[in-house]
């Protein structure tokens, strides 16, 4: 064996087993969340003491399941997932037999239907969904095993937001055909690809254009999602990948602001916030004891874009609505952007119209020139 063969062997082994690990985490996470949704719905319909909890059921569960990283949002998504994809229950017998060595201790006896041989063959077939409390309906479905094995739970989170079953099936097919990443699925839904396809005179040509431009999924995408982090017991902020340059800049920026002595009190780095059903991370969060407000800082190792300002403004508005106390002043956002040749600092005042406060803000916070000089100096030192 020569060196190149050794290198290729290691690369191939890493790639194959990385994909295997990603698929294993994905499948287990998907089944776990489906089962949680199943148990919740079963309790809501048949629980002996269901009337005692009513609308407080999910908050009560999330409070008791806090150490298992099952938040209120996770529980809501799991219930919605089960209600949107009841057919996934058909894969459970095979899952327990193949992956849990036939450990049936958590297998719900109420659902045990396996797929027929003929349902495994065609790509798009007609199956009968479980009756539950509704009339049985015959409708087009993609084979369940394809969905569970090829799509991550993050994909399903995007899909369950779609109320039209035909629209959902359309995006399922496109995801499978193009091996779309979650970000690509999100982008195509927001670009109204389904609607545009229906209105186009040549939908095949549109499909070709979309497939050529689509961002494919990769093995690590499955295990880098917030849902996967929580599932395997990791804190997302502990495993977020950052470039060495960005990480070093944030390290020194944190020290720089604290050492200014202007009243900055460090609060968090990569602060996780939940907006709707999606997680976001604020690079640095300080509380300014003199200004009595939160200061949010976003660092982008790239050229300035309006998307950067929009993102920061979203975080500022979130703190305004969800975090600031009655005696706080409005939060402040600072955006640092660099293209390695120049530095740009932008303040987001979030609609502060109190002139006295703005004047005090300009005195207490570091000036734009001061921050620009800091970024340029750090870039020179790290380059």
C-alpha cells in the first residue's frame, strides 16, 4: 500500500461511516419525535386524566422533561409531525427489528402495520392512511421508507408547515430527486416553486433549472441541526462550527469591550434564541449597566449586505419584545462586517427617538472609528 492508497482508504472510510452515522441519527430522531407525537395525541384523546391538563398538557410535559432537552417547541412539533405523517407508523416494526435488536419495550401495540411488498416498488403509489378518528381516505403518497431514510427531521419541520397535502408531496418528491439540503427546501418553498411550477407552460424546463441551481444535502447536515444536537445530548453552542478567523475576532472583541470600562457586562456568546419554530444565534450579548439596555453584536467575516442588517434588527426586535424589562431602555445592535480589506460598523438604533438617550448612547458606547480600528488591527494581526 502506497501513501496515496492509504489516503484514499482513510477518506473513503471517513465518508462512508460519516454518512452512516448521519443517517442513523436522522432515522432515530425522526422515529423518536413521531412516537412522542403519537403518545401525546393518544393521551389527548384517551388519557384517563386528560381533562385535568387540557391546554396545559404540553407546558406541563416540557417542564418535567427539561433535562431531556424536550422543549415546548419540540413537543408541539412532534405532535404536528405525527398528525401530518401518520403513515410513518408503518416503518416502526422494521425499525425496532433492525436497529433496536427487537427491543419492543417502547413499541406502541396500536400501530403495527408493515408495508406490503408491492408498496415498496413504485416511486409514487397510492396507500391507505390510518383511519384514526377520520374516514379512511385513499391518496397519493411516497413510500414511507424513502421519506424516513432520506429526509432529516429538519426537512420534516419545513414540510409539516405546508397544509396542502399535494403541495407537501410535491416538495417531498423534489427533495428526494434533487437530494436537497434543508436550506434549499426552505428557499424553494419561499420562492413559491410549487405555485410557479403549476403556472409554468414548461414545468419540466423549470424543474431542470431548479435542479441545476439547487444546493445538495450532505452527510454532516443531518447531525449539525439544532434538533440533532439536542437529541444526542450536546449543546448547540458547544459544537457550532466557526472559521478560525471569526472565532479569534469574537474572542478578542469580547475582551476589548469589557476592558473599555464603559459598563459592558458580558452575558452570552452564541446566545440561542427561538423565534417561531426556528433557532437563531446572536454572536455576542452584553448588558450595559449605565445605559440599562442589552447590546447585541453580530460579526460577519464578509462584505456588507442588507441581509446582515435585517438579521441583526430581527434579534434587536426579539429582545425588545421578549427579553427587555419594563425599566430597561431599548436594546442596541452593533454590526461588524469585514471583507478583509476594509471594516464597516453599523449601529441599529431600533427606533430610539429619545434624543437624550441617543446622546448618552453615543457617549457610552465605543465610537465607530474605534471599532473599525479594532477590526482592522485584529485582521492584520491574524492574517
